[in-house]
C-alpha cells in the first residue's frame, strides 16, 4: 500500500500532518526572526561601542592657554626693581 493511498483514505490524518508541519514551519520562522533580531542588536551595540571609542580618541584635551587678545605679541613685562 502506498503512502498516497493512506493519505487519501484518511483525511483527518492528513489534516493533523499538515497542522504539525505548519506548526513546525511557524516555529522555525519565529526562531529565524529572533536570531535575526539578536544579530541586529549585536551589530548596533558593536557600532555604538566603535563610535564611542572613536569619539574618545578624537576628543582633544583641554585647550592650550592662549595669550591675552589685547596684549600685543611684542609686549615685554616691565623690569623688576631691585
């Protein structure tokens, strides 16, 4: 007896088999979606970490002291009296 004969003669068995198959497919699709979301989240975290690392190394330290704007560059301090 072939399996086609069995499926044709027992429609309830066919429905149960299709239901089981569709449940497995649904579970597999859900698993794939979950894995993809986890991978995307890991990638976002890696990008954030890389950009933070980049910004920390790009940020200059405190600015160097600049000369007073009103003082000319050829200005000399007055001589001290002994």
